[in-house]
C-alpha cells in the first residue's frame, strides 16, 4: 500500500523506511515524471548531492528519537528564494550575479528541521505572469498556474510532499487548485520574507504547498510566527461572500463551488451567504496599481540597465508602475487595512469563522502561454488574511478544482486546524 506523505515522513523518522532506500525510490519516480512536468530547474548530479546530504543528516541524527520533525523530507523551493549552494535566477535572463543573496530564513528553518532540498522549482519571471516551461501534472496541455508554477506541479506530481512558494495576487492558492494540492498563504508577514526577491513588498507573502494537511501544518508550525494554540469547535461557521467578487468565477467554476457548498451543508456545516466587497472592482484596481508601483521601485536599477532582457509582460508592469503617483501608492497601502477591517466587521456581525470561496475562477486553462486568472485570490491577499486551498473535485476532463478558506487576521493555526476537517469533506472522491 502506498504511504501518504505524513506516513512516509513518520517512517523515515523512526527508521522503518531507510533514507537511502527512499531516495532510490524517489529518483526512479523523478526520472519518470519530471521530464514531462518540468517542475524543477536542471541540476547535474541532483541525487548524488541528495545522497551526500542525506548521509550527513543520518550521521547527525543516528537515533530516531532525536530526529527533527521533517527528517529526510524532500523540499522544492521556488527560484526567487536564495538557497545556499544554489544560484537564484528568478525565471529571468538577467545576469545571475545581480540576483544573489543570503539564504532565506524560511529555507534555513526547514533545513534545520531535517528537510532535504530536492531543488529549485520553476517560477514565472520575477514571480509575475511570464510563464516558464512547467506543465500541469494532471494534463500536460494545461497550465499549472503561476507564479509558483514548479512548486505546485512538483507536489502535484508527487516529486516532493512540500514546497515553498510566494503569492502577490494568487500565486499559491490558484496553482494549488490547478494542480490538486494543498496551498497555504499565511497572514501577511507571519512567515518572514527575507532572502526572497520581492515583487511588491506590501503584498508579497511566503507560503507553502503540501500533499496533505498533516505535512502542511507541521511545516507551517515551524515557519509561522506567532503560532497560538487554542481549543476550537469541531466545525466552523462558513461565510460565502456574495456580490461582484463571487460573480467573477466562471460558470463551471461557480457551479462546482455551489455543489461543494451543498456537500458541506449536507454534512451539517452552517453556511451563511453574506453580501461583501461591493467595491470589489475598486479593490482590484488599487491592488494592481500598488503592485505595479512597487515592482517599478524594486526593479528600478536593474530595469534601467537591462530593459531588453525583461519579458514584455514584466516590462509592461514596470512601465505602468512608473506612472503611479505617490498618493495612489499610499491609498493602495491604506486600502489593505480598510479591507481587512471591513471583512472582520462582517465576520463578527454574521458569526462567521471562515470565508469559503472558489480557489480559482475554474480549472486550469488549456495552453501554456497564460497562467490563469488570480482574481479570486486578490482580495484575501490585499487584506493579508491567511488562506488555505483544498482540492474539492475533478472536472470531466480530469483536471483538479478547489476551494479556498480564509480566516481572520493572525488566525493561521485556527485555519489549519479546521482545514483538516474540511479537506476530508471536500475530498475529490466525495464530489465525484
């Protein structure tokens, strides 16, 4: 019987699955799947390096009782994170020497917990919209989403059970949904962003992809600060945000979401439909302008010198950002706080524990020229609230589709506790 990622990790820690044997199995699977998925950047002697690092890890922790929580777990890392021993390219043609820096503390924490870096995963150029070569692990003619394309596809193809990504609009939650895996975006700045090439510092979030809730929670517990432990009701009250935001879902995506809501209601959960974000179009404009303005600031020096090396889509974002006045930047930053407070007032007024919404407008679009529409993720990123994407079904053509759950500010631990229960109820087999 095939082990789940959490069962495999337990077996590695206790020694019933020798790390050397697991790496042999992983290498064989990697060689079968990676050439079709293209989730990772090429690396010569990848598994030779991994075996040397695994041997050092076993030498450091020979006794199973002392092994760290992620002992032997392979980790994918989006290639805008700096990782000691690896070159950062950020999906760009810019000279790599310009882009290097100290290792991200998020990477260091996971390595200290026993994770083994399987490699750098493909990102869109500077975590914007210019796609890389990665394909959807469920259907190679469809996008895996972006910008954390490789991280989502790597977990979706079972190349690794855990991967790091970032989200500035929808770059974790959307590809998680497209690739049929769990995605987690924490409360803004609850996972440190040092050592990561920014796109828009006011909007960037470091987050995770995982194969199951146990693995996701174990990794999040290592990274999210603070992490309050609290007793919770077994099931939350869910709020469905009706209005212009929900109207942006595609008809098929909305129909699937409504079926998922009906399934949860049939299992006894309370769902309350609440009009929300009547000014959604204005929220979207402020988010986009703030992102463009800050991207122009981040790239000012590089862009002046290397304009011709930028992809047209990234260049257009920077050019747009150069024209954003300072007053609009300030308004965009203040808008984040207003939206956060507005959503909190609605949650308190209607007794809502979590918002429930489609994780994307629908399933992954066909073609690799676009990474799909992140609009369903935008308001939650703008407000900086913690979000989990869970798989909730498959389309008739075999593509995953998911839902997202959103908690209040700082309620990351609460969200992940509830996510386990809801992930079971929304599992694709229960919605077939």
